[in-house]
C-alpha cells in the first residue's frame, strides 16, 4: 500500500506545475490571511508525523552509520534544495567531516561530477522528477562504486536499485506548494545522530571552531560552560603546523 500511495503521489506531482501547486495552496488558505499560518503549520506537522512513521529506527541507524564512517561526503541538491545541501555540508564540516556540495546544473554539473573520488558517501536530495543531473550522478556513483543515500518524496521505486539506502521524506502535500520542513528535520536528526556516535571528536572540532571565532572577534564568545577547550586549541595549532615527516624521512 505504501508503494502504491507513493506511485500515485508521483504521478500526481508530475502532472502539476509549480503554479498549479501554488493555486491549490491558496485555494486551501482562502481569503483569511491568518489561515495561511494554520494551514502551513498543519502541513508541516503532518509531514513530520509521516517522517516518523516511514523511517524506522533501523533505517535511520543505517544512515547514521554510513555517513559517520565516510572518508568523504558529497551532498547533491539543486534548486531550493541547494540551500539545504549547503547547510548540511557546513554543519558536517564543523563536525570535522570532509563534506562538499554538488548543486550546479547543466554543463557546470560536469565539474561537480569530476570532483567525486572513491570512498565518498553520496547523499542525494531528489524529488518528483529524475533530472539529467540525478541520472548522471548515480551513473558516476555506480562507476566509482560509491555508497549512496537518497532522500526523496516519490522517487523511491524508480531509484531504489541505484542507491544503497532510501530515506522517504515528504515535501508537504504532493498537490500543494512544496515545503521543506520535514527534509530539514531529517537532516538535523542525522546530524544529532552522527554527533552522538562521535561525541568527543565533534565537541573537540566545535571547540576548535569557537577558538578561531574568538580570535576574529578579539574576545571570548563562549558561554561559561567548561568544555575540552585545551584539546580544541591543540587542534587549531595542529592545523597550522606543517604535516609531520613520514616514517623514514628526515
């Protein structure tokens, strides 16, 4: 039944333009401005509840394990998803991960594909349509034998065989204006899950970031809560030093 529901949603979504979706949303809102607040929050609430139902603790755990064990992480998203991808990558870099964004389109996307390397975990945000960029990305991932996680609303059936893990996430109602609260909620849940498994390393990297911020501001900016700041300063100092000689080198 879930597969059938997603298939019907996919067909409905593909038949509606962005303008169609907005018209349907405004029809639902009506003439009362205050209704926009309530209708939108109801949609967000329903999306979050659906997220909780559709992603099991086992599936979530697999996603966290795959991402936290990655040597590199590349995150794909175009259009409005590009901003979410940038946020996700920024937070992962703060945690100490080597994370990059793949958000170009057209010929420039070849540059994104060109930067992919072996041992990279790919996180793909793709909704409604399998764009050329998505097809090219998954083909390159297959060639390089990359592990991949797909966040999607209606493309699970089409792309399940091309990725290692699917995390279903709705963008509000499929026949109304796309809304990204559930996607952001899932990403932040993943960030917390990753941090919980690498808590010491994550805290140390954030301490190092805070020390750099203090140097820019010229004064302490942390709340008076003692953390492993000494270790954070060691990380900053180590990053500024030349790499240590390899064994056998002078």
